[in-house]
C-alpha cells in the first residue's frame, strides 16, 4: 500500500452543487480541517468587482455568468491550494467545467434531491433566481445541471444521509469530504486536524 503521506498532490478543492447543498458551510469546515484558505465565490465576486450578486443579475444572467467565470479562472490560477465554494451555477459555463476537470483541481459534488434542497434552501440577497416556488426552481436547476456536476466531479457526496444521521450534519459531511480527499491522495492524513478542535 502506498504511503499516502509521501505521494500527496495538493490541488484546489472546489465544492459544487445546487443552492442549499451546503457548499459554503461545509467548505469552511473542510478548509479548517485541512488547513487551507476558504473562498466563497459569491462573496469574492462582490469583493473583487464592488458589485453585489443581485446587482450583476440586474444586467442579466449572462453578465453575472461572465463575472463568475472570470472569478473562477482567477481563483484557480492562484498558486496557493484553496478550498472554493463555487456558486451553484458555475458549471453552467463550459470553460469553467473544462477548468474544473483539470488535474490541479479536485471537484466535490454535494448532491441532494431537489425536494430535500428546496425544503432547506434559504432566500438570500445573493440568490435572485430563487422565487417563491423553490421546489420548481430547484427541480429545473437539478434537471439542467446534475449531469454537469457529475461531469466535473472527482467525487459525489450524498448530503441527505448525514442530515438524517442526527447532530452536526455539516461536520459529518465535511469529514466525509476530507476522507474522500485522502483517498484521492490530495490530502495527507497526517496533516488533518481533528473536528473536535473546532466544534
Ligand atoms: C446561483 C447560485 C448562487 C449565486 C447566484 C446563482 C445559481 O450561489 O451564485 O444566485 O445559479 O444556482 P449559491 O449556490 O452559493 O447559493
């Protein structure tokens, strides 16, 4: 068995999935566990462009997608291995999907059914696409994007079992993500912190 500690290939870790799947909360925990910096794509677009996500959408979705694609390109060009919470629609852009499939990126798809995600997704200022019928929106997005998320993903993590298992589901999901990263040899198990330190 190879010694995982000696052949680790650090990559950017990008969490993809629909709104409400937990990319931001889980991503922050993964970053803490593996000691990398976390970047939330929506927060970073606002910081770098000086415009809110909602304001970008006022110019139309294509304007937002262009800004989002540029941000993803810039983040993935950073020399420091980051943990990135992508916006739910990042995979809509073909160039981003291509970039996510490259060898210096590990993409993790946080998968949930539209029904489950619609029951927990919260309306927020950066989610102008979420109408008063979340189930319809999530179903449409799921139908359009599930294949894209799977196309870019190195690993798919099911979120529902962790929510059903009881307390602290986001930590459980983060721990599973880290285990998958260890299996993929992009994280050295010897450097992973214990969740107890942060909980
Ligand atoms: C979007 C998801 C949002 C945000 C924007 C568009 C989408 O990000 O980027 O409102 O198309 O699914 P989160 O998935 O982080 O909520």
